């Protein structure tokens, strides 16, 4: 591990990120770890982010990172104010403006029914989705623009990094660039993606083009996303860097894998979200048809078909609710097999996949061998197994799970094979990108 600075100049870095602790989103996790590691390397880290209350996420702002919070906007900002006021009155933690309640964070609530206030809030948010670019989070732009001006003047950063999503942060980064600051656009995915609403495609395409022309550096999370942007805008390879999600190298892997005791099931674990492009019906059917496995699901919101299956067969499908990050990491280290579900494309890798690497448990990836990126990584490094998203294929693999787990333990990869995916290594790679832009 490289020593902090080691004769190099410390840098003042301003991150503009809508999602930052205590927000529990994947982007928030990314920036919690990266700012923590960059600060540990000796850099002066500042973050411009909205005030969203205090969700029960378990994520905290790293030490030595200065956070500049601004009004999130009438809807989410108003909810944050009400939540903080309630916390002061009761002295108890609240869910803030986040939809995850304290009960859900302990795993006791899944998609609770909304009262009239919740329904009104959902209606307002849905309406704002059509009015604000790129979605309801665009309400932050007004106060964020004012906050950006103040922070740029006071901090005078060497570089501004803006985090997508939402695209509002990219617009702020473009503004900083126009004011003479070096700018890195951390896109994750391209701004024009498969999930971009048709009404915003033209504006998203214009913003993506302006980013490609103006940003001093662009960071994405997959090689395919990098290739997509290079091809769209004829960018040289050095303009687009790939820095993936990662895992916390400081946490030890779980105990050695063992067969379940007599009568106990093999414990499968899925810690992720469900989308229209990431479906689990076939997995659910296969688990229900297999008598010696139990699928544990840690997710804030699950589809109706998952809830119905859990209600019908709680011995086979167990819903854990929304888990705090630290709790999710513990579950990953003590279950037998970790489940990953393909996004159905070849340009995205769920952040949970890299998190799974730190647990050193076999990964059962539901996708297409040789096509999607996770499948290729699993096969290349013998991290587990890849199976098509078909009930019959998944059932066949589960029926042979005992021998497959024993085979995995004989060839399980050590962390050295993917140490470059630790957050510490990724932060050092990010530092190299920043220095290349600043010089």
C-alpha cells in the first residue's frame, strides 16, 4: 500500500454528489469509501450534497471530509426538515426524507402500506418526475447552484468531480468548468442509457455531448461503458477511465464454508434491488421447487410475486427487509452462496458483485455465459457459477449444490487475484486520474 502523499502535493478536491452518506444508495457507498480513502492519502476533501435528513442507513461521513449541505428542494428538503424536527422533539432516530424506515432497516418491514400522507407524497413525486430534469431530484439544482458558487469561492479546489446520477450533478460540474476549474465527470453509466425517459433523451444527449467536449476527464465503471462513450464522441482512450465499484479490504472474509447441519437448508443470499430489467421469477420458482435451499432477500422493496412466494413458503423464501450496510456485509460472509442477477445488458455490473468479492463466498450468477460482464469475470476467476435465467437450469444447479460448493472450496481464489478491486486500490487509481487532470 502506498504511503500517504509520499512527497506529492496534497490536492483540494470538491465532489458534487447528490447521493452521499447518510443516503443508502450505491452511489453513496461509492463516495463514502472513495472520499475516505482519498482523505487517508492526505488530500483535502470537500463534498457538496443536499440535506436529506437522517435515513437509518448506517452510512457515515468519513473523518476529515468536510460536507457542504444545501436545501434539497421543496419536496425532499421539506421532508428532511420535518424529519429532523421530529428527531429533535422525540430524541429518536428517524427515517428522514428517505423512504426506508427504521423498521425496514432492521428487516421487519417490506413495502409497508402507505397512509394518505404517503400516497400524497408518492403522487407529488410522480408529478415532479415529468416536470424536472432528469427526475424529481432535479429540484436540488437551484440551491445547489448557489451552494456551488459559494464553495468554489471559499475552497478554490484543484479539481471538481461530479457524480452521476442524477444528471443535475453533471450540469453543476459543467458550470464549474465554465468558471475555470478542472472537471472530472464520474458518469458510471452514460447519461443516455436504456432507462432514460423518452421525453429527456434529447436533453440528455446534449448534456452528454457537452460533457464529452468539456470535461478534463471522464470516469465510468465498466469497459463497455467506456467503449460506448469513446465511440459516440470519438474520444481518445486516455479521456475515459474505468474505475469500478469495490469492496472493503479491511473486513475479513467469512468463516470456512461448511455443509449445513442435518435438516438445515443451504442458505442463498441476494442483497440487491429489483428492476424491470433484473427479474427473479425463474429464481423464485427454482427455489420453491428445491427442498434443501432457502433464498434470503435483503432489499428495501420487492415485487409482488416475491412477497407472495415468501408468504406461501416462508421456509424457502425469507425476506430480510432493508439491511444497514454493515449488516448486509455480515450476511454476505455467513451465507453459503451469494446470488447475482444480470441486468440484461452488456454494459452494466451491479455494485453488489464487487462487494461480494470481499466476502469470498461462491457467487451464483443468473445471466448469460460469455456475454454479460459479470459472467465473464466469474468464469475467468472461478468465482462461482453462471446459469441461464430459466427455472429448469437453475433447479439443476441447485440440485447439485453440495458437490459444487465442495469443488469451489478446493479452487477458491484468494483476494490477491482481485485486490485491484478493493476501495483502497481504486482510490489510488482515482488519485492518478486526478493528478493527470490537474497537471
